């Protein structure tokens, strides 16, 4: 199988972390692509008509896309432990929270990096940051016991989301007032899977 990747994408990183946590590097080859919302790489479009990454190109069957579809597929077809039945709804909700933080943070980055200055909307940027802030606050206040439990996909999503916020919006200092989450994130980032997938 081949995974379309761009190192800076937090959605791609989620899958790359899972691949390493489940020791699937011999099954999933990474295929670097250069794609943007304005110019979709044709290799991406051939796998995902929406033109978004990641996409998992399988040897048999159609390509899979959306990071949550891919991670669930790889986990379930390899008897992985990252979507535990005993806490599946909590895991899925936490994963959705991480993915939501990613979506808003990516939207902010696109607004600044891809649109001319005169077309940028400061109100849009701040509205997206407010969503990121609420998500981080909720995780810090409600989800620390889950984050400190056995590894699952919710934890991976949150870690990748926070790392992306650091990458693109570090000056916002999400750690302020979120000491427990900041400490957890620092420790989680020591995992080899996170070290090996950190964008340069």
C-alpha cells in the first residue's frame, strides 16, 4: 500500500504515527506529494477526487481517504489496540476533537499563507483560533484521565493537533493556563513515532 504524504500535514502525521506504533512500515510505503487547495497534485486526485491528503492507495480495492477512515482501516485489519471497544466512544470523540483543532488551525494557516494580504480576514482567523482555544481548554479540563490511559487514536490525534499548532501558530502560546495538557504533550512527543514524524 502507498500513503500520500506531506510532512507538515497534521492529518497525514496522524496516520504516519499509527503506522509506526503498529509497526506497519513494511506494509505502508510513503509517497511524497506537493499539493495545495489551489493546485491539487494529480497523484492525490487520482486517489481522492476531493484532492485532500492523506489517501491510502491499496493493492486491491479503491483508495481510502480521510485520516479517520485510514487509521481505522489500518488498526482493524492489523488487530491493533488503538480503537478499544471498552472506550470506543470516548476515543472517537477525543479523536474528533483533535481533528477539529487541526481543521481550524490549518484554515488559519491557509488564510495567511495562501491569500493575498488584502483578501485576508482577521475576523475569520480569530474565529478559528477561538475554536482551537475552546478545544484545547476542553481537553485540558475534561480529558486528562483519558490521555493518561493506554495509548489510543484519540491521544495520537490530540498530540498531532497540538504539534501543528506549535508549528504554525506557536506565538499564540496554547500552553498558557493548560499546564496538565502541556506536560502530557511534552512527554508524548518523546515517543519514537512522534520523533520520526516531526516536520522539519
